[in-house]
């Protein structure tokens, strides 16, 4: 039911192209996965995501457990039926969201007790509860419950959290019962290479069908992220998919692929879109700037998305100035298409043995852009 086929590897980098087969269809990697936190990708309808080539989207265990409740989703037939999405879905375990609650949560060996950010009600997530919730949600790929630590953190606390993550991974595997779901383990270890290596090896011995890399993109410099990937990825099973969690900045995607990452997700394209920031082949663009008032060129002349082939920078700026909802929709549409297309082109470059050229071409044009 689940099978990962590694099709091609770049001989001079770690880049790889493959296909992950799931009950709801095949996922061609490397792939960017739009985030549908509350059973919807913000501002986007499912058919629009299909048009732009999204092959898999995410749902969030924490948010969906709080509202509308995993049992209600199960009663509706699972997430696919509930949200009208026929392609694969991945749900995260809720670990990162619990981590982000700060003083609202308390971690113990049994799990995490916390108060809802919605109404202050008391909740408790354990590895077993995370599995129960995700089995009710019914995604194709589910994630083990883990402990994510902040940047910076001490080596001692990171080691404690990493070993707890391994113990929780074992408990998740024991509690997981649905054969039509693939359970991925998550590599932790913060910013300490020896911890990352140890965690990756231990999870590899547990023989999960796939693996996430968590605890990065939490505020650390890009160079630190890349260094952790350089240590971690060679220790992960070659024949299993590798998922870098919560990463969506275009340069991070290209550099992640170059090191052997297969899957990425992030709220960045829709969050930036709602705020009037576009991701383009030249870098970041703040479409609300006055200089675009009479600029009738496409937002990104090198992009073939619906937005760039139909509208101008001046029109998008006008929509924001007028407070129109369409502004957020169109900018989110472009940003999602841009990242999905970027990794589709990276995949094609790997298959055609020209990924190093693809990578050089990306960096020859891409800059950090406005507002960085």
C-alpha cells in the first residue's frame, strides 16, 4: 500500500527524485506540500490546488483536535471526505504547536498537558493520544509525537528532549493500528550534530516507512540549518522518504533538495500572500509598495501561474489598497504555485542529470529581496 521508489540521484550532490505511493495516489518527489492547518489551505479551494499541481496537503492534529474535533472528522468519513480533497494528506502530530504554546504547556514523560489557545480548556497529548487523533483524522501519512526545542537551547536539554522523542516514537509505533496510514518518525537533536546523528540512527533501527526532520527553521540562521542537514541526512535510510518539516523559503528548498530532502511544507506562501509579499524568481517582492502603482508588468515575468498570466503588479497593489479579499487569494495562489513549480523543476533537473546547473541558475538570479 505504501512504497517509495527512488528513481534518480544526482552524482555530485545528494539530490534525489522518487515517487511515494499512497492509498490516495502517488507523490512525485521532491515535493512542496501546502499547509491546510484547519482542513483548508487558507484562501484556496481544493480544485485550485489541483490546478496548480499540489499532490499532497497537510492538516494539523493540534488545531483539528481542538476544533472541530477528531471524532467529528471521523464521523464525516475522515479528512479527505470532510474537506473535499481526493489526493494524499499528511497530518503532523501536534508536537510543534504544543511547543509553540510556551508557558501554556507542561512536558512530562507521559506527554504534554496544555491549555487551548481558543478557550483555555485543559488538554493532554500523549504519544498514544496523538495516534488516536490522527487515526480518526484518517490522513495517508501521520507523524510520531515528538518534542521540539527552541533556538537557542542547551546541549543538556536538547539531549533530554531527543531521548524523550525516541521513547515517544516507540510508543507511537506500538499504538498505531491503521494499516492504511504510514507513520513517520521525527529526527530531533536541535543544533548538536552528534545528537542529530544518534537520533537518526536510532529511528532508522525502528524501521519507520518514512522520516521527518524536525526542530529546524525555528529561528536559527540558514547556515546552521544546512549544517544540521549535512550531518543528519547521510545517517537516514536511503530507501525511505525524508521530510524537512516547516521549511518553505525558496533558497532553503533548493539547498534542502541538494542535500537529499524529498518533502517540504510551510505556511510561508499563504501567510506571505495574505500580507502582500510575493515569492519570485528574483526574491521577495512587497506588492504594496508605491513603486508598483503604475507597473503593468506581471508580478513575476518568469512565472506561468494563473496570477502572473492574467494580472499586473499595479492591479494586485490596487486590490490591497482597496482592502479586497481577492488580493490575499491571488498572492497566495502565486506563492503556492511558485514553490510547487520550483520543486517540480528541481525534480525534472534531477531526472535529466542537470541538477547542479539548475541550482546554479537559481542562485544566479535569486536574492533575499525586499524586506529581508
